[in-house]
């Protein structure tokens, strides 16, 4: 946090200032590129780098004259492509032909028989497997040891993601089978479960990070990380289903190979079956399609593979597709419908979200009537960073649109069907908030000072919509968890004027003599008694839940826990927040050094505690509840009170486990190295943090040395 004063928003820059800042950013970004690509020693985080690039691009968007041929945005071979080393696959990674109907499957089986000259009555078995919607990966094992992991890339050349893949629990570093070939490329799919995808997006939202559209994208984004520690923190799975170069086959059939992968320590898909006729294949397809919605990972079809490997070898390839396999796809989870209207809702922090109201349509077995339109720019056809999503196809009321459900997430409008009659006029995004205050709508400012895509109600704490949303969060399961105080009750109590802010919940019982809740429709004496008992039970609360319940922007559950662990007590946390809000550099730096806490969270905390009204709400609330300290770490361990940074890939336990263990032992786990750091525990692929440790003279330990130290 070097910046003391907020930079001007792009709109506030004049041409001269924009030119100067554009040049300065070009220099700064160029310097970071050199550190990153040529010296492998970046000095700033990916997020900070991305923020610089976003501001640079936003300046060019506002001042197009600055976009010359030498501009960073025009250079070929820009940053991301050069992120990973290239790996040439010794056996190319090819694709699969598709079947959409039962007839296509019949044709496929008939073609196979014809090619092999097999009569109708001769046996022909297929391995039938779910087609996982993830990223294909080739893992090279030499003498049983994992040496390289590469993405598919263009099929011939992929990207080297070995360090990242090593962090996956589902990928053995050593093949466990009794006999292993000298060389063996194991191929399979990396994926993220739907549950983990939703959780990750929740965390990303809290920290202002990238929001992923579906589990596949989040798996790809998690894998293509420069820092393997980031991949390690993302739960990725892997199913093995094939092979590339292999010096010695371990089985004679596809199903036998899958069994061998299982013996080697890989996860293999448990739904895989051996089918002996087209009827069995079709029945398999049907049964998997029925289970599709309940599976916790996305699949987009099933794959049938001729089981005998000698047959596979005889069949070979036709172009880029094997003759011995086919993908039998499921219908896409997309549908076409019409936009009836657009509704704007106000969230807890004042963010306005436009939702398309649709003619009801069934997508993937679920009736959909609403789909998110994300924000004003998205409606216009502009994505993050200003890229054009839909040239000339802004979304209008009356348009026919394509909607999509991805990984059980909220449906979204993905495109407009241009050759259907269009809505008459462009959608005028409202200038006034739909809340009762009808305040002006303002565009959010991002941490880098530029204009964000999200519109916000400027009513802040005076906005009744925001107040209600905050009260709902406050009483919700993950915050105060007050039984009987659900969304409906909050709305009623708020409208009646009985509960305006959290502290009021705790005085409701005393005031009930006047209110007489039991006389309200839907309430009886028992339910009122239960509600007051539930409220009484919640007068004591642990620190992390309390912090989460405050509803600070960018402070979700995970962040609240990190803050609670970092500060230990409400007093310590509260003091730090008040100081940070006043701009106290030391308090801010201390917060910044906490693990998982960065600029966005700190901005949220500063804004919250900088507001007198919020300070009042907190003060009145803390008089009504007792906040329990975060679990006391052990004071008798050798690392109690020490600050530790973990970097590189840990081999014995995951990074999360290592952090939790260190915290239980009373250590403070930080995300960055400073002179206050006591130990840096470095795994094999440690990068810039190791250099930082040397610079500050911080003691560096191997994983084993660390275990020895903590016993
Ligand atoms: S076999 C020669 N089996 O689907 C092709 N692929 O459309 C070998 N996929 O790139 C591929 N699940 O990423 C195979 N059980 C499975 C699969 C599977 C998912 C993906 C894979 C491949 C793509 C082809």
C-alpha cells in the first residue's frame, strides 16, 4: 500500500495527464514484464500487475489516440501466452468425433465392425465413460516418477504446468503399481466440482477477484497460475482415462488400462462401464444423462471406446479423430427465449444487478424465467477490460436471446439471436436507483481508481433496500444464525419500523410488550417465544462470524476468518480498523501483511469504518452482544508468536493444512515476506519470496526442517 492519495479516475484526467500516465504505466509494466519473463523474479502480485494493465487499457479506451503500434496492447505475443514453457507431445493429443443421435451411435459401431471385418455375431465390447467437461492433461512419468505435466494446447504443443499439477492430490508424484514402464504418458481430465466452483466464485467475489463463468473456466484459470500456491489453494480433481507414449502396455484392453491407472494411484471415473452392444451403449447414455444434474462435476456427454487395444491399433485415426472412439454428446444446456422485461435489484452493498425476465423455457430439465445480465456494460455488449462481446447486439426488451445454465449456476443471457426481430430501442440503464430514495446511480470505482462495470445506489446507509439486505445477512445461517428470523420476518420487522439496524434485534424482546408480535398474522405465542429464545442464544458470538455479519464490502466468510485469526480479539481488530480508516500507515501495513488480506479488503474496511453511521451501528451492537476471541493458539510451541510465510510446493501436506497447523501452534501465517517475517518455509518451486527472504535476512527452512522445528 504505497499510495497515500487515491489516483484520479480516468474520467478526471485531461489529455496531457493521460499521456503522461500512459507513458509512465508503459514503462512500469514493461519493467515488470522483464522481471517476470526474463528474470523469473516478479516483484508484484499478479493482481497488482493486472490492475496496472487494466488502468493502462482503460486510459487507451478513453484516449484512443494513445493506442499506437508500440502500445503494449498492440504487441504480438503479449504476456499470458508466454507465461508457460512449451512442451511438445511425443504422441499428439487428438480430439473425438461426435455422435448426437442413437443412429449416429449405430453407424459408429457398424463402421468399426466393417473396418475390422467382424461379423454381427462376433463379440465387440466398448468401454463407456462419462465425458468430463474439464481440461485434458498429459502427465509424463519416467521410471514411475512424474516429470512433466502439459496441457493439450494445439494437440502437438502444450504448456508446461508441472509445478501446478504437482499440487493436485489426485495426481500421484510416483506411480504406485508394482511394475511401471520406463516411459508412460497418462492422459486425463482436470476438473473442478460444481460445489467448489460456486465456493471459489464466492471467495473471488469477496476479494474482488475474477469471477468464472463455469467450472471448466475456473479449472483452467486455476491451473494457468504463475504461482503454484494459487493452484494449490484451488480444489482440482483429475480423472485418468488414456495414454500417450508408453514403453510397455500394462493391459490389453481400455478397461484393463483404467484398472491399472487405479492401481497406480489415480482417480478413475466410477461410472465407467463395459458395454457389449449398441443397446447397452444407448442405455448407458440415458442413465448417465439422468444422473447428470446430480453429479458434482460437469459432463457434456459420454465416450465410447473400443475395448480391445489391438482393435484400437488396427482402427487407427481418420484425420484428427480416432476411428475407435466417439463422443455421444448431451443436448447443450442452452435455450432460446424472449426477454419480457429487465428488472434492477439492489444488493446489500448497493450494487445494482440487472436481471432479464424471460418467457419461461426449459434448460437442462429446469424451467428458467430469470437470467442475469450482470451489469450495464454487459447489456451494451461490452465485457471486462472493454472487449467487445456482441458487436451491434446489445440486449433489449423484446429481443430473442440465447440463455445458458452452466454448472448449476444462475442462468445467464449469453447472446442475442440477431436474425429474429429485435426489440425496438436500446435499453436505457436507469439513472436513478429503484430504491425508495431514488438516488442517483453511480458507477463503482475499482481499487485502481478507474470506473468499474458495476452501478451502485448512492444512498449508502440511508438506502432502505441496502439496510434490509444487510439485516438479512446479519441474521443468516453463516452470520448470527438466528432461527425464525428469515428474510420474510426481516422484511416485515423493517417495514413496521421495529428493526432498523442489527442492535434492534436484541431489544425486540423488551419492546414486545408494545409491539405484540404474537398478534401478527403468521405468528403464534410459541413461535414468538422460540424467536426470542433464539435471539437470546445468540448474544455470544465468535469473532469471525461477528466480523462477517457486519457486512463489510469484500469481507466474506473466508476473509472474516483470516481477520479473526490475525487479530485474535474484537478489540484488536476494531482498533486496527479505526486506525486504518484514518489512514494510519502502520495499521494498514499490518493488515496488508496478514495472510489472504489485500488491497481490496482493506479498501472495504476503510470505507466501512470511515463512515460515522457504520461506526454508530457497530457501537450500539457491541453493547448488546459478547464477542468471543478467536480460538487461542498454543503459546507453548516453538513457533508461537512467530510470523511464517509458506512458499513453493509443499510435498508432505497441502499448503492449507500447513497454514492451519502453524496457526494452531500459535504462529501468524503471512502472505508476503517482510522484515517482520521469522521463517520462510520453502518448497522446491519457491520463487520471488525466497529472494525477498534473502534480502531481509529471514531464516529459510525446508519442509522437513519446519516439521522438525514444530515437532
Ligand atoms: S478420450 C484421442 N475420454 O474430450 C482422443 N476424452 O472431445 C482421446 N474428454 O480432448 C480422448 N472425458 O479433453 C476421452 N473419458 C474421456 C474424456 C475425454 C473428457 C475430453 C478430452 C478430449 C475431448 C475430446
